[in-house]
């Protein structure tokens, strides 16, 4: 399924938007996560494993950073932490002691 296909435009997108606005605010992120798995899994089921891995790694990085990370969330930090996790380097653990600039 691609963004310009009839299936996406006339079936998938309206159904997702309807579910999104009917869903309580607390459940919307979970809905979008599940729907993104369906969308990317439609093209190639192997993408679902990549998304699952990415979701788990980013949630663990977020938990590791702690509750104060919500105020100072930097995309650069996420890129660095993923690169450090990929290289199996302990540099990701040193970043918690530094205050964000």
C-alpha cells in the first residue's frame, strides 16, 4: 500500500482518522503505533520486525533517560544514542550525567 493508492486514500486513511478521533486521548499513540505496523506490514511483513525493534530500542532509551527527559528531548540525542547502541559502545551511558545544552 502506498500513500497515493485508492486503498489508502479511500479506506485506510478514513478508517484511521475515524478511530483516532473516537479514541480517548490516552490511547491515540497506541492506535497510531498499531496502525503504522499494519501500514508498513502491508508492503512487506519484514518491516514490522524493524518497527518492533525500533519501538523497543527507543522506549528503552527513553526509560533510561528518566522522567526529566520529556522537557529536554533532543532529536540529536536520540540519533547519538541509537548510533551508540548500534556500535555496542558504552557512550550512551555517559550522556545521562551531562546536562543538555
